[in-house]
C-alpha cells in the first residue's frame, strides 16, 4: 500500500493511502457563478492578483487526459511542467483555479490559471480549458495560526470551527493560499497522524525533506490531544481526532482552497 510522509509528525509512523482516489473525494459540485473581476483604480482580472481568498473562490480543475498539460504561460508553446496524473500517494491530480475561469479563458484564448502543488509555495501555472473538468465547491478552509484555529466556510457561513496545533518557531507552518491534494485514511488511527490526514499543496520553508518525505505540509489528527493549541509540529496542522473525523465528514473535495494566515 502506498504512503506519504507529512512533515509535522514526530514519530516514525507512516500514514497510508485509504480512499484518496475515490469518487467521494473528487470535486463534484457544478459551477454556479462567475464573479465580476475587481481591482483598485483600474479594472484587473482576478487571475492577475496573487492567489488568495479574493480570487480562489472554489473553482477546481481536474485533468481529463493521461498527463496534465501544465504550462508556464497561456501558450501551447510555453514550457511544459512535469506534473503527473496522480500525487505521490496515488490521489488524482487536481488544481485550485485562480480567478474567474470564464473571464480568464475569454481573455487568454481558452486557458485557466491554477495553483500548482510543487515548490515554491503558491506557484502558479496554466492549463488549457479543454484539458480539464471544471467544477466549483462552496467550501473553503481558513487556518489562523495566531488564533490556533481551523474554520470551514460553506457559501460564507461557518460550518466547522476547531482548535489546532501548529509548527514550532524553528519549523513554522508556512502561510499562504493553497489547496487539498489528497485525503489519506491511516492504517493506525490511534497513531501520530490520527485516523485521517489531508495533504496540502504546501511545503515547509525550513525543511526540504522530513523522514524521507518531500517536506509536504498537511492537516491531520494526533495521538497527543493535550498539545492542541501549542506550537509543536514540524509544520503540519494537528487536530483532535474527533475533529479530524468531523472535518473528513464535511466531504472536502480535492482542490478545495485552503488559506493559512
């Protein structure tokens, strides 16, 4: 069974892929709106702004071909980035879309701007609109490091709110706009990762690897609930196991936006 190493875990336990590639974890809601582009002073497309809550509004791009066609610019002759059809643990590759995809596609001749799951954090690229399935989720995740809090909104209304543990001062949880890349059901639900772990398209700024993994940051359970609220991890966000189960039951799709501040 394949596995992943998330950087915040302090034990040698390795969580393994559960149902990360199942249909229940793929984006499934229909596109429902096309917000108006905004800017200050002059009109700007949302995709021209840095990734953040203003322009990552729940659109998800899922590649439909055998290999994602990801380019450094909205041009078929631009450099192609090597991103596979699945993540390292076997979940289907997904991307969070930056901006209003309808406006972006019309302005670029059929391209969407996306956040990519590779270093550096909040890196962006482009995919042809014809090469992906476009969906939209009403869910978004907000992680407040100072407040030690993780909150989920559904169409702007809070539907989940829980305390978390975060990275230490030496290895802090990185901030920025990202998204969920995989859901992992752990083989040892009572272990250091708890029953579930959500991988993020986010990497440690201080560690290039951890215990053989790529320094990827995630949100997961814990076998030390007494440390919730503290700075104790190598960068991951820890939830009490009851809370990580409740978070999983919300049905967060792969590609759902996550904002760490």
